[in-house]
């Protein structure tokens, strides 16, 4: 027996079709809160303008960056991806303020050799499987120094959830982050044959004139102790404390930026941006003037309190509230997402995404 539902009196054979009918009714092309990888910077919401703050720190080229949060789900991974994509595009455009070569490591729970292999692969460094971990990291260092000498580009290494990796990884990562312009110059002057061999294997063509020019620059007494490899690490505050205890010299060389919980105003913006995105209107979103239909305004304070201002939890609660509202719509009831719906949802840890 077919089941009749929906205010328009149509017949739907499945829950999926019922939800699609609800999306169409409220003007969405898809569920704005489904579990998807997002890359649109216009969707990112933070308690402060951290993207500009991070941009300033990176351009200063003075310290590494440590992006932390009190707990998981507060937007660190999305922020890292946005910064990485932005810097990659700016570097390709040749902007003189962004002479960077960024790579990103998103794998977690890596041991020291695995991390070395991942970084080498990301940089295009060729290594032999029988090589020791130390040899692989030596090749990575030579690549970073050679690349800087020939292009003046600083290598940026983004590592997401760095604290999930083996503690020995911190030591080797610190060695990469400690590399300076002086190290690169010393490598060129004292190990010229290795420099030429590595540059050639990496695909760089160096004429005798170019080599002499590089050596002359390396001998310049004004050569600065500038970093040539910058680390951008994300993790929880607990990870940061572990880094401080285990590798204090690396921790002390980091600017730490902590993502804060979203307040009620920012939660409303979080919801609004996704609603406009799913409606195909994200380009016209105005954070000072936007609607949140089908959400009712009094649902936002409850959502904020129940999610404790954590982005991932906000999305989970909104996703479940959409399913409830779609069911109500199917049965001919109010299609809006009310505070009563948010209040009736189970705790976040019990929600199924």
C-alpha cells in the first residue's frame, strides 16, 4: 500500500525521496549539513578573523604556526585546507609576498619513517626503499635547501592533527623547521658536488654562470638567518601541551592561535552560510543581513547551547533536525526547524551522521 504525505499530496516511495522533496520545498539543491568535504572559504566561520591573522604570521616568516582548539571539531582541518589552497594559488600567480612552496600532510598516526616518506613524496624527492629514515630526512633537507637557493621559495609543511603521530616525528620535523638560509649557503659552499648532483636529480638545470652567481650570493656577509622551512601544525590544546613538554624548542618557536567556540551570533552565521550555499546563493551572502529559513530564530540559542559552540556538533544537530523537519513535512505538518526540534534531539555523541 502506498503512503500519502506532503502538503502537495504527492506519493513518495522512499525516505530519500521525501527528503529531496523537502529540500526542494525550502529551496535547497542538497542538504546543507550532510557530511561532505568543504573547500569554499565562504563557508568557514570562526570567532575571530583568524585567516587574516595567520596570513600575517606566514608572511612575517619568523616563526612556525600552531593552530589549536580546546577539542576536536572546531574547524582546524577546514582552516588548514583553506590556507593551503589559498597559498598554493597565490604562489602559482607569482605574488612576491607569497614565495612559498606548500605541501600538506593529512595522514595521521605516522611513525618517523612513514612521515619522512610522505613528506618526500609530497616534495617529489626520490628515495630508495632500502634507505634509512635518517637518509630520507637528509634528502628532504637537501631538497628544501636546494629549492630555496634556486627559487627563493620557502617550503611550507602543513601537518594536520600533528599530535596523533609518533612522538619521534616531532624531533625530525623540528630539524626541518630549523633550516635557515645560512644552512643552505653552507650546503652550497661546502658540499658543492652534492648540491649539483641533487639539483640535477631534482630536475634543475644549473649553468656555470648560475652556479657562480649562487656562490657569490652565499658568500655575502649580509646573508640572514632566515627560516627556509615553515611548519603549520594543527591539533588540540592537549596536543600542544604534549609538544611543549616533549619538544620545547619547537613549541617555543611557534605562534599559537587557538580557535574559540562559536557564540550565538556566529552559530547563526554558520547556519546561514550553509543555507545560502545549498540554495546556490552563497555569493550573495551578507553576514550583516541574511535569513535562516526554515530555521526559526529561537532555535539558534538552543542550538548554540546544545552544541557548546563546536562547529562539528552544530552541523550534526542541524543535520538531524533537517531529517525531523522533512518527516514533519511528509506528514503535512510545519516544515520549519524549531527550538522544540533541537531540544528533542539526543546528545551529540549519540547522533549518527
